[in-house]
């Protein structure tokens, strides 16, 4: 299988995976009680009306009286035409709500991802180059600290110190400041730092263990015998093969933090991003909005894994798509 056919097959498989995940989410939310119907029933009972009739009217207004397969096919059609329905909790189209929340999520997730991808392998290789020294112990201690401490707790502590006591950052995220401004950099510095410390640990440890095997290999000895500088030797002969196994854990680590820890960070710092949007949609049982955010997270996960597979060949030309 050539490169083009492999990419095509992966994209088609990504569509199948997205459909399966979206279907499971739709069925789970359809089985849950609808809060609007429950509210209509309660109001009718308090006002002396007929709760059953009120519930039936509420179901008819929201299209819940139709068969499940009809609602499902209507939803699938809307997904692929970017008509993701109406968010009852936010009184706006779902796609508009997702794009609006993505605007704030991207402001901290992009620098967080870039810093993690750069610092994780670099710190790991540096630690392996200075193995069992105080530099190695300091890097290892930092990695274990960031990996062990809960992100939401670390964020609360830093917010208390820098926001309440020192008053150098705002306690609540200010959405009125410009994206490319000093004020926005200041208020996003702590959230980005919290996420970087939580994600850099695993990458650093994998990079350290892998690069420790390569630094005493035959090709490194040959490079040193030819007079290659240590910086060039580690950059070209250690970093590149180290990134191959690191990339297998990179996507999983970042996605786990993006889906889980980003929610906690957004709640702690008051950032109106995708994590907080999903959390509020679940609390209000806004089916359309939950499905919309689930579809977006699924798209990110599938694309991330596809990029991971493609990066393999760039890092290690020995990997071929003919056998895949």
C-alpha cells in the first residue's frame, strides 16, 4: 500500500470511528431523562395541570416523540452538513457555540502543545546526557512533581498565590482583552504552566530512557571519533531516533490532558473554552451541544493519531507503508 492509499484508508477509517463514537454518545443521551420534559411536568403538577399532557407537549415541541431511528438519521444528516442543531441551554446554534468556545481554548492549548513538544524531549535528552548528576535529579524531580500533582489543585494554589496574594494575574479570566496583548499573555501564563508541567513529565521520562540507550551506541562513538560536536551529535544522532517512540505516547498524553485536565483548568481559571462548555452541557443535558463537542473531540483525536502515523515515516525512513 502506497502513501496516498494509506492516507485515504486512514481518513475513511477516521470517518467510521467518528460515526461509532457519535452513535454511542447519541444513544446514551437519548436514554437519559430530558430536563426540559421533567421541568414541564413539575410546573404542570405545581399549577394543578396534567403532568402527562405537559410532558407529551414538551416532547412534541422538541421532536422527542419521533422514533429513535428517525431522530438518529436526522442527527447524522445534520452532522455531515454542519447543521448540528440548536443548543437549548445557550439559545444559539451548536456549531456557533463550539466555534466560540474553541476561540478561547486555542489561546492556551496552542502554546501549551508547542512548549510540551519542544521541552519534553529536550529535557529528557539533557537529563540522559547528564545521567545521575544533580542536573538529572533536578529534571527528574520536576518531571515527577508535574506528573504527580493534580492539575486543578496546582492551578488553585498558583491562582491563590499570584492572583489573590500577589495580585499579578486576574482571578477570573477576562474575555475583553485582545488575543495578542501583554494582558492576555499574563492571564494565560499560569494555565499554560500548569498544563505544561502536567504533560512534560511522561515525555521527559520516555525521552530520557530512550536517549540513554542511543548515547553509547556505535553511531554515536563514530560521530565523536570524527570530531562532531556534542550538540550536533545529540541533535542529529540521539534526538531523532528518540522521537520515534516518544511520538507514540505524545498524542495519547496530550489528548488525555486536552479532554480531562483542560476542563478542570478552564473551571478553575474561568476560561469559557470547550472543556467548560462540555461540562455545562452535560449538567443541563443539552443533547445537541454534548454531541457537538463530542464530535469535535473525536475529530481532534482521529486527526492527532493520523498525524502521529505520518510522523513515523519522517522520523524513521525505514518505516514503509507497503506492509500496512
